């Protein structure tokens, strides 16, 4: 009977990932680049400075991965605090390396980061690259998976900046691992194949072998392409056979196991059995239980396919025994959710029942998936309709606000037009009625010229003449408004002169760039605003001096009215009382799309600034 492929795949990937994660250590390059092992031993024997001697001993034990010795010499050197400045980043890196091989990710990250900052300060290129490699292999707690893409990108940037081939290889390989752990197979393959395009040196041998292994496992386990997997597995085995550097028991074991697995997936059972038994015959020390567990699982699967259920059951029982002795915490990382030995034994007894259960499972899974998709689409459509309804509601509110604004502007226009018509009516009345009457009175008084009091007559005649001229000046405004002929500047100056004639308030008018006339209705509105502001100064400010500034900025008109009066609280006037005609002025300014600013303090006068766009 056939063992479920997914269970075996989980075991294989668990073993592969845990193995690769512990072996992909670019720190070896770092130790080799600092100084070769022979040179380290010579320097230990010849160096007289005790601190430097301890430093070389630290390098030596780091090459051998002797954890206790590493931390011993790190602490010893730190306690003396006599290590040269240019070596301090390296010392911190050794400390980070200790916590890394001790699997203390938080302290490893802390000291790698500290070493990185110190190396940048010292322009220590090799330590910069190595610390970035260590940081990039830190645990990403956002994804709850190994490797950090942010530091991988920075490592790539720095490796190309310093043109360091070792770390170019390292960054592309580690990036492949990053995507592998996140099941993004195409990106993992892309980065692994980029890695293979580099020129490999002896110190890159571990990465070369692991890259070939990773590509093979991706093709075999994830993409179900065992022929492609075999191409890379055989390439790896050939490399081991032709290079003594690679000829270790562990490398042969991994190659035979992976090749046997690929043949198993191809149903080439004779070769699958051959290579699996070859792997089982190799005596190894590291991860013995885990490796044997995979072997027993593989053999049980092969014999199930061959129909030899007795041997299949035997190896499955062996698998169960090994499984019981394996640390459950490590095993749970890859196989806990698939671990159900009773079900596997039942599958060996009844292949038909297993297929039926499998079909039912996939049928239920399909229904759940279909239901989830339908629910998602319905929910998405509902949210889209809600969003459209909210947008329509916001659009209606905007339209209503626009209509209200337009109505308000129409009301203001009607108010100004009504005021102007009323002034024209008054002007017509003065001209037609009072003007004619005063002319008649003048004729009557001329008849009194020969009477006994010519002096009284002259005075009376002068007064009547003055009244008549004032009536005429008012009447002349009837055709085009009060300031149609004078213009804004002239009208404001005349108004200032008349107010200043009382000798209680002196008003000065200063203009900047008002050489040309503005549109008539705009001049009229600006005049009314200035008139209202001057009236406020006369009635409320108790000021002795006031200044009116009129400035033309081409695209805007600026009006500033200053006085030296008693001042007031602007917030109370504008927000609560709405007094002093401010509301009327504010409406006029708002109608012209302008801005009104009030600056005032008690006993320090008032400044009102108005900006009107043209």
C-alpha cells in the first residue's frame, strides 16, 4: 500500500530546511578572509601581546565552531578593553556569531547590528558585508519565518558596491532560501539559478552544493518535476565524486537520499530502492534519528508501491519506533499535523478505503473552496455597493452645498443691486425735485438784490449756491453709481478728507499700484467695505489717527485699515457678538472669494487686512 506522498514531502523538507539553515554560514568566508588557519596558528605562537594572542585564539576557535571557547575569549578580550580600534567591529561580530550558533536569535541580531554600525564607522568592508549576512539570516517575526528581506537587499547593494564575489553569491543564495521558506517557488528558483551563474571559489563550495540540492528539492517536492530534480541531484553527486573537498559522508548521504526520492516520485522503484539503501548504508553522526526516520519512511513508501506489504509494514513500524524517540518539539516543526500512524496502518490494510476517503476529502475540500470563493465574491460585491452608495451620498451633499453657496451669492448680488438702484432713485429724486426747487429759490432771491440788506442777501445766496452744488454732485452719480466717475482711489481719498475735516480723526490714504481702474461693480463693493471700516473707526475705536493702504498685486487687491484706537478682542466680536458691521463686511469679502483678517489688542489699536482675488 502507498504511503501518502505529502507526509514524506513534509519530512524531507523539514530535514532539508533545518540542515540548510544551519549550514549556510557565510561567517566561514569571514574567518578565512581575516586569516587562514595556518596563519592563525603561527600568529598564536609568535605574538607576544597577550590581547592579540587571545584575539587569534578567538579566530581559531571560531573556525572550529567551539562555542564555549568563543564566548570565553570574547569576554576575556572585552574585560581588558585594550583591543585596537580597527578590530573592535570584528570582536563584536564574533560575539554575534556565538549567539547565532547558540540559536539565540534576539542577541545574535543585537550584536550583528552593533557590529555593523561599528564597521561602517571604521570603514571595515569585510565586517560590513558579514554582519549584513548575519542580519539577513535573522528571524522575521512579521512572517514568523527565517530570513529578513530588508537586510538581504542591503547585502546585495553593498556586495555590488564593494564588488565582492563571495557575498554576491551569498546574497542570491540566501534570497532563494527566503522565498523557499515562504513557498514562493518561482522566485526561489530564479535566485538559486542566479547563484549558479557566479564563479565559485573553494570557500563557496558549501553554497554550491546546497544550491544544487535546493533546486532539486523544489523541482521534486514542490513542482512535481522529478526529471528536472534528478538533473541537479546528479550534477551535485558528480561534483562530489570529482572534488575531494566535497567528499564527506554527509554529502553522499544527502545525494543518495534525494536521488532515491526523485526516482520514487517517477515510480522508477528499482533505482529508488537502490539509492535509498545506499544512503541507509552510510554511517553518519549528525542528526542520526532524523535521517533514519526519513530513510524508514522512504523504504516503507517504496515497498508499498512494489506491493510488498510485509516489508512496508516492517519499515513503517521501524519509523514509529524512531519517531517515538525523536524530540517531539523538533518533529512538530514539520510533521505534527500529518502525524497519524494508525491511519497509515489502516491504509496498508485497505487501499480501496484510503482512495475512497481521499476522494471524499478532496470533494469536501472542493466544496469548501467553492463556498469560500462564492462568499468572498458576495462580500466583495456588497462592499462595492456600499462604497458606491457612500460616494453617491457624498456627491449629493456636495451638490447641496454648492446650491446653497450659489443661492447665498445670488442673495448678496441682489442686495448690492438693490442698494445701487435705491441710490440711483435717490439721485433722480434729488435732481428732479430738490434740484428744481433750489433753482427756483435762487431766482426768487435774485429779485431781493435791490432791497436794503445786500450783505444778508449775499450770504443767503452763497448758502443756496452751496446747497445747489451739493445736490448736483449727488445727482451726477445717478447713471453709473456713486464712484463711477471718480474711481475707487479718488472716492476713498475724498471720504478720508471729509472725515478728517472734523479735526478729531486724521485719515491718511496710501496706494500702491492703483494706476488703472478696476471693474465698476468691484470698485463699488470695495468702497462700501472701506466705508464700513472707516465708520467702525469713527464710532468705536476712539482713535486719533487711521491709515488706509490700497495695494494692487496684479492678481489680487489688498486693503489694510490701521488705527491707534482702544482695540478689542477679535474672537468675541467675530464669533459671539457679530458686532461693528463685521458680519456685513465678512459677507461681502466671502462673496468676492476673499480673506478677512483682524488683528487687535486692548489699547494697542486695530489692523484689518482684506485680500481680494481679481
